[in-house]
C-alpha cells in the first residue's frame, strides 16, 4: 500500500491512472476512494476534485449496471477526508460518517429489488426455524440499517487507511498517535446517548438507527484499547486476541460501553506507563 501511495503522490497524472485502473476491478475499486481521500488530506479540495472526477469514470460505469455503493463511498470518503483536513478532529469526522450510513440506507430503500433475493432466503430460513410469525418488513428494515452501518464502518476504516498512508509518507507515527488518542468528549457522548435512546423508543428516529450512533463509539473504543496497549507495552498478541473477540456481538457492546465510560473517566490520562 505504501508503494501505491508513493506512486499516487508522485503527480496528478499518476493519481489519475491509479483511480481509473483501481476503479475497474470489483472489490479493488474500494481503494479508489482511498486514493482520492489521500490526495484530499494532503493537497486539499482543488487538487482532489480533479482526481475525484477521474475516479468517477469507472465507478459511474458500475453504478449504471446497478452497483451504486462504490460511488457513494467515493463521495462519502472524499467528504470525510475534507472534513478531517479542515477540522483536524476525528471526533467530528466520526459523527459526520453517520451520513454515509444513512445515504446507503436511502439508496437501498429506493432500490428494494437489491435485497429481494436475500430477504427471500432469510424468509425460508425463518420459516424452517419456526419463526414465520416475525414481520418480514421489520426484518428488512433492520437488515437495511445493518448494511448501512457496515458501509459506514467501512468508509471510516478506508479513511483511516488514507490517513495512515499520508502519515507513512509525510509524518511517520502520526496516525498511530491520533488513533491512540481518539476519544469522544462528554457533550458528544451525551448527544449519542440521547440519539440512541430516541431510536430505542422509536421517537422520531427508527429503532435500527441505533447501529449508526454506536459506530463512532466503537471506533473510539478500539482507539482506547490500542492506546492502553501502547501505554502498557503489551504484546501485539493482545490486540490480535482483542480483534478476534470483536467477532462476538457482546464484545462490541462492551467496547462501545468502554468508550462511553472513557468520555468521563479518560482511562489513558489516568494510566501511567510501567516502570
């Protein structure tokens, strides 16, 4: 990846070539927004807008055959990169990423046929397990929000990749320091808690949107774990075990809870490095 970053930052022509070629290949085309994000973070809107225009060419072709997700991620990551560049705040950027998830959800609701096959398979599974009384419309709604939350998570992860590449070229160790200090402040934590409560009771906000409001806290919790592991000089095996545990829903809930507690307690400032 560093080699790709070096090639892209060599000049505008190289960046144009990279986004066009990357955009042609399924799955690999998710790296095209990373390139645009890298240019946005390093050179700003004027230069990145040119690269974005070329990135649109292959991704627009994918959109024409029904796959709008890469192009939504392109605009989402580009916007988030601009926000991060201007605000220098991961906290604000994580909140803004909620818009990417909602954009994906709106798209899926406008294109319901995309989920029909999956819903049909799920309906058969539910019926075979004696759960046919469940309302499939509710299942569809939760599934749409879950997919939106996954792509929201992905957009943040890809933006972090762009930031990491920028740091590796121009500020070695800079991204690690940013990530290890990632924390949700109390006022923002209160806002997220309020939104999650409103969603939980379906007041104005759909219940399934709880997922969107939890994602910023999830990243803050992951940053907290990395920061504490660095402070205590723990082996990388601890982090590997941590990510393995994140496959469990209960572990994700605990990480989100830890991030909320950290908003008031600030574990990293209270923990000292071992002697």
